[in-house]
C-alpha cells in the first residue's frame, strides 16, 4: 500500500487525471531540459533529489509542486472510515 505523502503525490499517485496530465507535462519539460539517468532513479525520493539539485530544472520543479499543491487544495480530503472494532478489543462502557 502506498502512503499518500508529498513525493507520492508528485511522482507516483495516479488517482486523478488532472494530476496525471500535470505530471506528464512536467516530465516532458524536464526531459527537454536534461537527461535523467534511469539507473540512479529507484524511488520518488531519488527522482526529487536528482531534480532538485539540477539548476536547469529547479524552476520547473517549483512550478510543478505549486500546481500539484493547488490541485490537492481544491479537492476534498478523503478520510477512510475508522476500522471496525474487533470482538474482544471493543471499548467497554463501564
């Protein structure tokens, strides 16, 4: 199960078509500006680190992060229901 943290939202999450389109546009822009070395990119953390230290794309990264944050701010937060109490572990009413 993936954790919905900022890097997951930026580089992994596929739950929203607008997010997918933003990511595709961003990655195409990055690809035009520089060539990433896939061998060193093993995770979202690796990708962020590689982009952040590359002066040619840091402005693209900042713009992309801003757009993703605006998108997430516009969407309602999905809060899963609390887990059901398991027999024997349910709170008592003493």
